[in-house]
C-alpha cells in the first residue's frame, strides 16, 4: 500500500466517513417515505452531475468538483432532500470546496452559474443563502474538510503497471465514479484500481489480470466499485433528466410550503 498516501490511513475520511452498506443506508432517511430507493439514487446521480457542470462552468479543477460532491453526499447522509433543497446545498458545497481546495470562488459567481443552468428549475437563491447554508454543511461534515481522492494514486498505479497510455479512459472512469456513492463506502485507491480495471477493457489485448493478481488488494471490493459505476450508465436513460427535474420541483414546492 506504499502508493496510497500514508496520511489517508490516519484521516477523518477513513475514521468517520467510510461506511458499510448498512450504515450508508441511513442516507436520505426522511425521503424514503415519499420516494422509491431508485428515485433517490437517481437524484443523487443527477446532483453529482450538476455539481460537475457548475465547477466546469467556473473553470474549477476536477479536484474541486470531486470534493464538492463528497461534501454533498456526506450532507445527505445526515439530512434529506425534504429538509434542505439539494440545489442550494450543491451550490454551497461548491463554495466551501473552492475554499478548502484553495481555488476560492465568490458566492455571486456560483449563484450566476446556477441561474444560467436552466434545468435547476429556476435557482431561487442569492449569495447570502450560500453563506447561511454553509453553516449547516460545516456542521453536518463535523468540519472534516480534507478529502482524499483516487486521482492521487491513479498515475502511480498506472506507471507501476507500465500502462500510462490508459490514463485517459481511467481518468474518465474516476470522474464517473463521483456520480455514484462509492466514495462513502470505498477507499480512494480501491476506486482508482476499479477505474484502471474498467479502462483495461476498453483497450484490447491488455493483460491486466496478472498485474492485479500480484497486487495485495481485495478484488471483491474493486468489483463492487466497477458495478456501481456501470449501474449509473444503466440508470441514465432518455427520461432520466426529466424525472429528476420533476422530482426537484416537487421537493422545492414542498419546502416553500414549510417556510
């Protein structure tokens, strides 16, 4: 495990935010009375995708988008969509991650990008709302803000396996892994290895199995991550975005009634 950053093993991520299936199932607890597991999963995928798009519009590094998504997913382990608007929390997580990843973006700029993304069923918030919501996000995260990502170990593994030419497809699979919930249930290096495994299948004649056999890793876990990423591709059908938009506007309407 020399490749894995040694301080990951001492991190809050490993100690407090690495869940098994049972603990992860506590996510979105109050939404389960209103929505099916499938619908909740859909909306979780949709918002990860939406956060990636906002970060791209703001020219933020991939790492900032990744950190924002992990913050958002952790937040909804504690809370539910029926309590906090996922669009507002998403924007707030981008704001917070831009600070922790030292790429500070003003809340005004984030709000402008959210308003420009028409599929957020009009984004009805201002900069001040992000600043206020940040307090709840920090509380939900217990101020554990340092996130370890698979991007760090990916190039190291690839050079170790003498497979540097796989970097592009592998990087894409790591990006796609953020649409799933694997970052709350698996270690970063496991996710990097799953991305390499999937990338190997996009390139013919790769003898990846021998290299994997020599590694001291749990292949069962690597397989679970691959399956999660594949399941997102299956979920993303023609009606995907419309279904999510309808759910979001229903959630927002109900939140307004509560106020």
